[in-house]
């Protein structure tokens, strides 16, 4: 049966994990992209033998090392939180969720850690070829770490390759390859890593722009800008492609998230894509209010992007909450009724097994199997609870898309003026390059807000609500650790910024 849940404790646990994840993601995308840029710089050095490229490599490698070290610290804390604040979650899905995290620790993190020391301290101690190989292995290892973590997150968004064991009340692994090659996991990995490559390119271009404004290290800055701009443009193109694939996957695996991020309450054929708009915060599922105070839309584009079919039907929030018989959509209202039957029969099954009544246990299990697909909905109290925060989902999605469209245009301008030989004279563009660094981080954070807020109220989509996944802790305990982590992470961030700025001010070592 459903137990009374302390919603205050649940909200504080959610806030603490969101805090940790958002701080952690400040460091991760820069690590993913900068590791490859450093490998590119060193490859050019080894290929040409030009010592200027060695200076460039060592400078950006130093900034990579600072960022990498602090990113590891926040990542370790985040993994521990699964055991402290989310013990029910860890118990129910540890057999599945723990597998990719274990592979990440044993294989990917070990790979990058092994070659990390060689990359930093192996100059003039190992051959050029082996040092370059070590640098590439750190880049590959860093991105393999992201693969396994994003596979775990992708499974939370779209659970597959598993079976629910009613005797242990745990989800157990059935097919590891289904988990690894889930379409959601693949789209999350490709989109998250390519966006990290783009952020790192903006980071290099922005810092190099500062040197050009200061009239320092101009040769280094211009060479760095060329490589980073080319890498960034290729990454931006791939970000656009993977973003489209991710949205298509969301449309079919998480239709409620798509409806929320587009502010679509009533499903439509030939549905428009909202390019910009102001959400009506008073709008609720099932009422007659308008969804937007104003909007700028592109007719028919959402249907095309969501289904690859012009004029097709895209379900809205009301269809997904209350159902739509015409398009055979089962609503949250019906799923909750089925889920409550599943929860009740699971309780009856375990009680009958405990009392040794096998006949009653078999009967309860048979009914449970008929309704277990919607078991998670049995923990919701009303259909509207299945709707994520629409305003936050909508704005985070559009911030991500709009900023993502600006970045390749900026990088194109940098390349154009650099090849014309006039880049240092366009100070407005150099300032814009610096501004793109914080804009890049805002875009990154907006993407993760959409990914995680958009799947609410689920810890595991459709199967386990967040309010059932937490540990049995008091809200005061979680609140205390929240502020401890807030202080700790803020200090780490300030330390990173301080060390980074000091190193940037020093600049690359002179010949």
C-alpha cells in the first residue's frame, strides 16, 4: 500500500541532487571538449615540429587539468548521493543503474587516470609519439566516462532491458545491450558530448579573444582561434543533427516532455513549432485558458520534426492526461487507476506469500501482471501530477536552441576575419567571443534543466516517481547537507575561477 510521504524531504532531496548535478556539469562539458582540442594541438606540434604548437598545447592542457580535477570531486559526491538521499531508488534499480556506473569506474575512468600522469608529466620523459598517444587516450577516456554515465541517465528516461521481480520489488537486468544501445541513451550521449565540444571551442575562442584585446600572445591566440573555430563549427553542425534526433526520440519515448517543452496543451495535426513565446503561468490541464500570452510559431513544423511526417498528429498535455480515443492515447487518468490496482495486488501477493497462501498469491500475481506496466502511476494522486513544470521546460528548451543557433554564426565570423587578417581590429567581435563563454554555460545548463525537469515526476520514466525513490530521512537532515554542499561547491567553483584567471593572466610560457 502507498505510505505517507514527507514531500518537504522529497523536495529538499531533489534540490540537493539538482544542485550537485548542475555544479558538476559546469566542469564536465569543458573536460569533454578541451581534451580533444589539446589532442589536436599536440598532433599539429608532433606533425610540424613547431615549438609554438607545443607552447599552445601545454597552455590549454594546464587549463584542462585545473577543470578536470575539480570536476572529479563534484562527480564523486553526486554518485554518493544515490546511496544517501535516494536509497529506495538505489535498492530498486541498483542491478541495472549500477552496471554502467561500474563500467565507467573500472574501464573509462581507469583509462584516463592511467594516461593523465603521462600527459602532464611525461614531457621530455617519453617519446613524442607515446606522449601524443597518452593525450589522445585521456580524451577518449574522458568521453567514454560520459558514455556510461549518460547510458545510466538514458535508462532513467526510457527504461528498457529489464524485468520487475515482484518477490524482491526490484528491477533486474535482462539485456545489457538493450540498455547500452537504447535510442534515448545514444541520443543523449551524442548530443551531450557534441555540445561539450562546442562549449570548449567557445572557451578557447573567448580566452584567445581576450589576449588579442590585451595585445598579448597574439600568434598563439590566432592559431588557437583557427583550430577551435573549425572544431566548434563541426561540433555545432553535429549538435544540430543530434538535437533533432533527440527531439524525435523524446516525441516517441517521452511525449509529455515534448508537449511541455513546446507548451502544447491540446494535441494538433499539422502542429506548429513555437519559435518564441510567453507562457501563461495560470494555465492548467483541462481548463479553457490560452497557453501563451503571445507566441511566434512556424506552422506545421512540430509535426514534421516530431514524426517525420507533415500534417501528423502531435499529442498535447490534455491528451496525455485525460486520454484521446480517436488517436488511441491512454491518459494518465486511466494509467493511475491501473497503477493503483498493480500496487494493491503487489501488496496482496507479498502478503499471501508471507502467509503461505500460494493460491491467493498466484491470483494476485496474475492481476498484477495485467497492470504492472502502469505500476508507477499508482503512486500519483491525481492525473495533473504527471505533468512536468511547463514554463521551466519551455523556457529552458528555447534558451538552449536560440543560443545554440547563435554560436556557429559567431565562429564563422571569427574564421572569416581571421583569414582576412583583420580579426584583431574587430574589437566588437572579440568582446562577443568573450561573452560566448558564459552564454555557452547557460546553454549547457538549460539543456540539462530540460532533460531532468521535463521528465518529472519520474525518477524512472513511467515506473518510479521521485517521491517514492528517496531515503527515509528527515527534511532537516537533507536541508542541512544541502547548505553544506552549496557552500562547498561554491568554494570549489570560486577556486576554479580564481586559478583559471590566474593561469590565463600568466599566459603560456615564453620561449
